[in-house]
């Protein structure tokens, strides 16, 4: 296969967040977050609803700019960082055209043309098991098929880093399984996964590396095994035990 | 009551006879308004998209202006185009006054703000749904406008139809810049106006009924096309 990126050459990784904060109005969504995310397979951003996971992902991907601090890519090609990233959203946004045309569109934005584009489109559809639905309007596919198409679209772009924002949050177990298998396949191709979830089971199944967010702050950054064996902080303990943890400050 | 009955009879007779003069008037109406709306769409859709997507100083004012210009009085547009195209005007050398081209220009001026203002709203709403995904894929703003026009085509078609309805129905602008010259610049609305002034109310009403039927059939045709393709393409 020609599409496997060489894992020894990191075009953009590692990714550094340097004291990043993000405010919406008067409220602080992300609070002084610093970390380095290096190559290696799957980093899962874990935390309760409202912990700031999605915002952190958007800051990393460059969809929003931090209010304070900086997001830096340290690889050789970091000036072109955008070209090496892709993102799958919780609710996929598919264009009002056929499944195949949705993939072809993404490729055309990256400057892939003609026969090469057709070949890579067909390849991506086959990879996602969507070849039979190639000509079907993307908007009439089922939720699971739409998310697989969104994954196929990003797979076709061969990103070095793939961000996923709760990609299976609104899917049934069978569709979730299909998405998780697709993510596993993307990992074996050498793509770095950075994914948010509030689903503990999913985090256990997928994570190599855990970033635990609570209330906009990065509480723990640890290898998955270490984190699940015994987290350092009471907030993380509570989350793993399924207890609600409410900060004393925000309680009243 | 008798008048209206007479009018329907006259309309019926007009449609049945369908003489060359009538055909000429209908065709010119369709041609002038059709081309005007086509041009207005070519200008108005990208303009609406640009106002929706780009952030620039005066954007709010431009939005208000576009919305306000939707209600431009046709006679005023006719007058302005008349002044520009008249012999002493800046474009007088083109000798366009009292030609179908002048009528197309006037109607285009009238319709472009309608298409632009309505499509700005449609495209801005779409952009809120699409922005993150498209920016993630690395879209340029210009490319995004094209993509949103294609994806919003069904709603935008309604905006264009609204413009066509305005163009085919207006009389003020085409009367002033066209002059209602028989066999040259006479269209449905100016003919109705003329027949009314001559006291031929039944013929005027007959023409009016044909105009309404025409407008209805165009809208139905577009509706059917839209419906079929929407079911096919989702």
C-alpha cells in the first residue's frame, strides 16, 4: 500500500499547548492548559460533559484561537500544519451530493485531481465498505453510514493527525463498533488519533494515552494503563467510579 | 360581474386565437425578465455569499442596504436607468434607450438586490452548519461560497423565483426605459397598462389572466424540477 505515512517522519507532530486558555464572554472554558502530544497512537481526551473536551480539540485543530497562550506544531512541515490534519465531528456535515462526491470534494480541496482523485475516492469508499452506496445521496444514508462516510473522507486525505469529537456519541452499538474498527484501521496506517469521549468504556477500549479534563483544566495526562489502574486526582477517581464530582466553588 | 365574465371570455379567445402579436408580447416578456433574472442571479448569488461569509467594515450597513433595496420602486429604477442611458447620460452613446436591452438592465437592477439579500440569509444560515467542517477540510472563502450556493440550491432557487416574480410583474421600469413600442418593446405588463388606458378593460384583464397563468406555470415547473431532484439527490 502506498498510502501508509512513514511513522518515523513526523511532518507536524509533536503538538504543544502552551498555557492555553479560552474564554467565551466572561466564562473560562479552557484554563491554562499545557501539554505536549507526541506521536504514538491514540490519545483520548476524557472528561464529563462540559469539561471543555470539544473546545480543546477545536483549539488543537485550529478551528478556534486561544484567548491566551499558544498552540504550536513542532514538526518539519508545521507551516502547513492544516494539510496534515483532519477532523471528524460528532454530527457529520455531509454535502448535498453523492457519497462519492463528498470524498472527491475533500480531495479536490487538497489539490488532488483527475484520475488520482477518482482512484483515491473509490479506495476510500471500499475501505469504509460503502462502495455499494457510492452514488447514493449522502444525506439519505443512515447515521452510522454517514459517520463512516465522514471517516472515509478523512481517511482519503491521509492525515498525520486525526481529531475525532465524540464520533459515536449518537450511534447504536453496531454502528459504534464499525466506527471503532475504522479508527483501529486508521491507527495501523500510522495516523495519530486525538479523540474526545465521555464514554468510559470507549476510552478503555481505545486509549493508549489519557488526557483527563475537568472544568476546563487538564487534571491528568497519563498512559491509559496507569490512569485506569489508579488515577492521581479525586476528580478522576470520581469519574472512573461513576460518581458526580462538583467543584466546591461552582456548587453554589 | 359581467365585466369579469367578459374578461374571461376575452382571455379564452386570446389564448385560443394566439395570434402573432400576442405571442410576440409573451415571448418578449419572458426573454427580458428571463435574461434579467439570469444576470441578477449571476451577480446576486455570489454577492449574497460574499456578504454572508466575509467580515469587512460596513458589512452590517451593506446587509441593511441590500434588504432595503429589495423594495426599490420600479419607476425610480426606470427613471435612473433612463437618465443613465438617455442621450445626455453617461452611457448615452450606446443608444440603448427604448430597446429590450435597456429593459433587461432596468429589471436586473431591480432584481439583483432581491436575489442578493435573500441568498445572503440562506447562505449565512448554511455557513453556521458547515463552517467548522469546511474549514477543517481546508476550504478557501471563495470556494466555500461556491460550495454553499450548490448545497443551498433548493432554497436559493426560491430566492431567484422571487426575483423572477418581481421582474415579470413590474411595469414601471420597463415602461420608462422601453417605451412600450409596438413590436419592439411591448411586454405583457405594458400592454395591459395600455389597453386599460384605452378602455379595453376586457382585453387588459384577458392579458392579465394570461400573465398570471404564465407565472403560475413557471413556478409549477420549477417546483416539480426541485421536488424531483430533491428526492433523487437528498
